[in-house]
């Protein structure tokens, strides 16, 4: 049953007996954090409306966009397996610092291993010796000029699912995401050019675990 209705404090994009797709706002946790002041989160809000909803993946607190929850324990297991086996297709939109030129093929590939920077957790770093394989496809959407400098709109496809992958990869190639305080643009102190991280999960697609039809849920970014 497709839906774009507001249910309580959640924005439901699509819901049926197996799946709930939500539009997570920037600044809201996906799941509860540590401490009393970090208990308000999307999953808790959803469970107040759909008590059987269960977490299968997360978005960073600073990231907005499409997030999927499962209806029931068995569906949670099925969808968790689909994510682990890379059967779920994800696309993001971001605005990055600088003028990023499109590759001749249209899509570029960032293939850089990522590891936890243990002294600075939860920060991740590029570590070609000890990091986990991490790949991201990207293509240029448009270019902008601002008082703080040029920026580029990009579409991103994470081929792996490492924490902070898109943010770390874009910083590593010299085009950090605008508004990213954790992974700022090294060549410029103007990473505060936005009040929020300009990263949005704009599409999630998968085979429906019950009837097998392709389900594609999109949500446009508000930047």
C-alpha cells in the first residue's frame, strides 16, 4: 500500500504487511543511542505506529532520506540477508565542495579501503593496508557557484556498506560533502557552508520478499 502520509512524527513513503519505507529527516537518529537524551529516534517513532516494525539498516544521524524497516522478525531476517548479500540497490544525492569533473564513461569509481580510526571513533579513515574493501560509484549531476566557492551535485551508488563510506570516500578524493563537520573539506575551512550535511538517500530498490516484484521507493532531496 503506497503512502506518503504523515503518521505521528514519521513520514511514511510506502507500507504493506512486510515493509515500511520512511523518509528520515536529517538530525534524527535511526536507532536509540547511549544516554537519555538520545532515545528519540526514527525506529522508536515508527514502532509507536507499527509495533512489529524492526530495524534492518541505518542512515547516519546527519543523513536524510529513504530508510527501510521490516514487519516482523522473519521479515527482518530476510531483509537483513538481502542487505548483506547486496541485493538492495541504494542511490544517494550529495552536494560536494569544488568542481568535480565527470569521467569520460559518465560514472566514476572510488575503490579505497576503509578502517576505523580507533583513537578518534566513530571517525573512519582510508587505510589501504588494513581497511575493508569499499567501493562507490558516482556521477556528476550539475555544478553550482556560491559565495563560499564552487560546488558539485553528485549521484552516488555505494557498492559496499561501510559506515560513513560515502563521506570518507568523497573527502579522500578532495571533494568533501558540504556541511560535513566530521569529514570537512581539507583545502577550505568553509565546510560550515550549510547548516546540515548535504547527503540524502534518494532511492531504495529491491525484490519484494513476498511476491518477488521489484519495489522502487524514491524521495527527492530538499537541497
